[in-house]
């Protein structure tokens, strides 16, 4: 039997309520699960964040430790570098025994080459291109320019520094510099023999050749043929190196005055005399050195002769040789500059040991020749009386005595007054070859 129709709606409402509650419970469960899941995720994120923070903290600590380690290493490296630098200041060549890291250190290499230029050979290749280092090296040792990079061997400033320190550095630079007068001039100032490396045109440059000869007279060997025949050039050379006479032209080797200048420096100059001159008694080392007259173009005291006059009724003043220096071993025959001549005292006039020059009986004759002259740059006045047959050499010795008495910076240098230039009013200079000729009065 069917229930009454009035009870059906009530049953449907109950079923609906039950379903709603179940759905609600399910939703709540889901929400709770979701909330749990979210909390779990939050916890995971927090844990991850904490883990990340911890890792970052550990990483920061490690980096700080690494930084501390790096600073310590840098400090140690700096101390070691300072120690090495001090060693290189004392011995630049020590660079050769150091590790590559030091040989590539510009500061240390610079210190080394300033102390020892040859330390440049131990520098790493890249530093051979460093202009500052190479310049420091060549200033200490010019030949090290041969170790430098090719570009620096063409650098004029570097080349000038090198040849100024060692003229032979010219052989290790670009060939174009052999024709650079400024560079070659600096080189021959340091060593005259470097003239052999100069270009032919510069070997014929008189000023440059004279600069080379001032450094080394032997450089005449490398002068042009024309200059080896130039009397002024040859005279300048033989006064510094008598052996250069053999490189002079035939005409200069046969110039007696040039030979005298060479013999005064060294008796070996006679080895290169031409045959006619080798038999001339005036051209021996002893004769040349005892001759008081200077060769024109050589050093000597200028003596301007103002007056030479014969007096038949007056007598000559006797002169005797007197030592200027206390060195008893000096031989007047080989070192004329160690003597001068002064007026004899009454006690000296009659001695046989030191007879007055030109005062021998029968030699002086009657009368005398009076003279007056200006001696030296200051023009010191000198006058006296010579025997009537006195020679130019006698006059030269008298005036050399006056020159020797002039006070000056050269008092201790006999070479300063060893020879005199006799110049007559007409401008004529008396040659040492005329020293034995009788004086011509005017």
C-alpha cells in the first residue's frame, strides 16, 4: 500500500539535507587538506629559505676566509718583492737567478738594469720592448742596446744614450745612424776609434775627425785620405799618438816639423820616418825634446818678440841651467820641460860645472843682442842680452824661463811651459828646425 502523498515532500527534504551536509563535510575536509598542504608548503619554503640563508652565510664566511687568505698572500708577495728589490739594488745580475715571475716584473727589472745594464739579458722578452727599461740599461752599459727590440734600436734618443756611454754601441744599432753626425759625434767623443764605423762622408768631415782625434789620436787611421794629408789634422793626431804618423800622407811624413811633434811624444816615431829625414840630426827624440821652440799648430807659450838689436859696446848676460823641481832623477836631455834658465849669480858665473850659455870665450865675440818680448796670454814683459852669435833656440830658452816664472794654475805641470812660440813683428813664426840658426836682428 502506497504512503500518503502528504509525506513524500518531507522525505525528499531530508535526503537533500543529508546530501548537503556530506558535501559540506567533504568541502571542509578538502579545505583542511588544502590548508595543511599550504602550511606544509610554507614550512618547506621556510626551510628552503633557512637552508638558502645558511648556505649564503657559509659562502660569505668562506669568501671572507678566502679574502683574508688572498690578503695574506698579497702581503707576503709584497714583502718578498721588497726583499728581492733590495738584493737587486746591490747586485743587478742577481736577476738571472730569480724565477720568471720576477724577471717579468717591470719594477724589479728596472731596478736591476739601473745597477747592472747587462741584467737586461735576463728580462722576459716583452720587457725588451719597454723603452723606459732599455733606456735605463743603455745609460748604464751602452752595448746592451743590442739586446733591445729592433724598434728601440731605431729610436734616436735611446741610440744617443747608448753611444754616449759606449761609442762601440754604434755597431749594434740601425745602420742609418752611421751617417747621423750627431750620433757619430757622441760616439767618437766617448772613443775616437769608433770613427771606423762612420760613413765615408763623415770620415771626411774635418770637425768630426778632430773630435775623434781629441779622444784618441789613433783615429787618424780611419780618416779620409784627404784629411790624412791635412797638416793641421796630422799635427793634432801625432801629439796624442805618435804612431799615427804612419797613417799620414807621404807629404806629412816628410814634413820635418810634424816629425818633431811626433818625436816629442815618443821616440818610436822615428820608426816611421822616410829615408831622407831619418838621417837629419835635428830629428831625434833627444834633439826634439831639448828644443824649446814649439811647432806651429801645437801647444806652447806665445812669445811676441818686440825688439832685437845688436849692441857692440855691451856684454851678454850669462845664464846657467837651474832646476825648477826637486826631482834629482830628472834628466835634462830627455825632459827639457823640467828645466828653465835664469840669470846666474856672481858665484855661478865663474864655475866650470855650470857654464853660462853663449859665454864661452871665442864663441860670444864682442857685443850682445838685446831683446824684449811679451810672454804668455798676460803679455808679461821680458828683456835681456844674448851673445852676438846667439841662436833662436837660445832666445827660446830665455823666454821659456820667463814663462816658467809666471804664476798660474799650471805651476805643477812642466808641459805648460815646455815649448814656446817665437813670433816676430812681421808675423813670422820661428820653426823648431831653425833653433840652431843665428838670430837676425831688426
